[in-house]
């Protein structure tokens, strides 16, 4: 046998590799399922933070240039 593994026998290294592959596959599966919720939540937060900072900067700019 060229591979050195009997049919039906799994080496510990191959078992560990399968566990890692399964973990990555499950992570990708959950990311695909919850990506819409994650994107909606993150965009909502970024819009909230971005608009408030932009509005604050605009108010500061107006206050600085109002006397000109």
C-alpha cells in the first residue's frame, strides 16, 4: 500500500484535519445565515455614528464661519 493507511482506519492527524474543516464549514454556514442581520446592524450603527459626527462637524464649521 502506497499510502500506508488501511481501508477503514483513520489516523489522528486526518481526524484533526476533518474537525478543523468542519469547524470552518460551520462558521461559514452561520456567517451566510446571519450576514444580513450583521450587515443591517453594522450599517445602522455606522450610520448613527457617522451622521452624528458629521452633523457635529457641520455645526462647528457653521459656528466658526458665521461671523465672517
